[in-house]
C-alpha cells in the first residue's frame, strides 16, 4: 500500500513539474487530496489533522504562520545539485514559522525556510527537523521542557537556541551561527563555522556531550564562561589553546589543526575530508569526524526520503499524433 501511494505521489508530481504548477498532496487515513493554486500549503495544512502527511512539490510556498499540529511535511529538497529537475521547496512567507503547543511529533524534511523556526512557551516532544536549510535562527525559548528534539543533516544560517530543550540531538549539521542555552543534549558530527574573534561558538551551554565535531574558530574559548560541565571528545579545533568553560571533560581532541589539511575544499563548501584526514581524525565510533561520519552521515544533495525525480525531459511540441513526449527518471530513497 505504501509503495502504491508513493508511486501515485511520483505520478502526481510528474504532472506538477510538467505544467510548472506547485502542489501539495495531503495523505490522510488512506486518502490523498491534492491542493493547487496560490496557497496550497496553507490550504492543505488547514485540512490536515495530527498524524497526516503533506508532500510538497518544488516551488515557493506560503506557510501557515503557526504550525500547531503533529504533521509529517516532506518537500522536494533544497540543495541545488539535487533539485534541478524539481525546483527546491522554498517556504517564503511568513518571515518565520512559529511552533504551537500541539506540534508534538512534527516532522519536517526537504525544504528551505526563508527565515527560522520559533517556539516560545509550552511543551512539545519528538520534534524532528532533517535535511532542511534554515536561513535564520532556530529559537526554543520560554517555559516548558521539550524533549526528544532531533535536528539532523541541516544547514542552519543563524543560531540554535535550545533553552529548556533537553535529551535531544543535533547531529551532522552545518552550523553557521552559535549554539546557545543548550543543556543536557548530544551534539555530534557537526561543523561549527561560526568565527567571530570576540565570541565563542557556544554560549551558556551546560552538561552537553560534544563528540566528533569540527570547530572553525581561532578564538580560544570554545564555550562562554557561563558554560559548565560539558564533555568534549574527539573534536577538531583550529585554536591552538582552546578553553572549554567550567569543569569540562576534555579527552582525545585534536587541537590546533589547520583545516587546509582537513577539508577537500572549504571555500567552495565541500566539507568532505581529505583522504589522510578521513583516517587520521576519527570519532568515538571509529568513523571520521564531521558531517560525513557517525550514524547518520550527511546525504549527498540532501535528498529527502520520498522518491526523487533526478532528471526530466519535456518536449516543447507535440508529435504527429498530438502527443507530448515526457520522460522522468525517478530514484527510490533508502533513507
């Protein structure tokens, strides 16, 4: 049944891409409803209930200002290398998305947000953000104690503020801003690109596990003086005299590393490790440090889990029988 449904989604999006119309498919209780027009994402959201799945095609979409349901929302991807045939799924409005108190079990994958995600009050659990590009901050603040948040294989331009978020995972992400107010969380196999000569890449973070990360900063303090009891193991630091806050655990790290000997091409955004580096700088599990190591290595092209249209060919005119030749290459995804 699942395979038949996914095939129907592929056929649907084939029509969508061939007619240049953006669309959202709502899968609810075994029934599929298609939304088109100017605001298909908001209309599909309004019709959905917790537990439903929204499949979003490529294109620019207006999202609801607040997501207050436990939905699965899967786009066509954001990376230019993997969305040439489909266009990326781009959430253009509002400037940021707020998560409501009833957004537990929300799952978002394969899209780019024009700004960020915000959660101020109340508690949500089992929030998952995977293979998304966030052009802003992820800001959990205020009251509540959200648990089991998972942020994996994302590219985040702004800071991540995890105030009140515990027992959660940030893994295999490209982090361009700071990590702030994180307590009792696991931070593994990320790359920290934040490099400000007067600020540490983490701020007021306590009792976290930092394993297998790469910190791009020449600034000595890795966490602010407010940070304490963090566990740093198997991380790469470019600073030659890194400091780690109050009462840290610091074991088996790589200090004072020249990243020119580590990345294939950092200036071009290629964060694969060079051959020697991939066998020299190993993490706690024996795989390489950085985003291509660990249990959930960064997926090439950040392709989402739904069947992926990698190539398309659409003739501009019909043949002698009045038929329009359309050809698509669809690749199944294992993860």
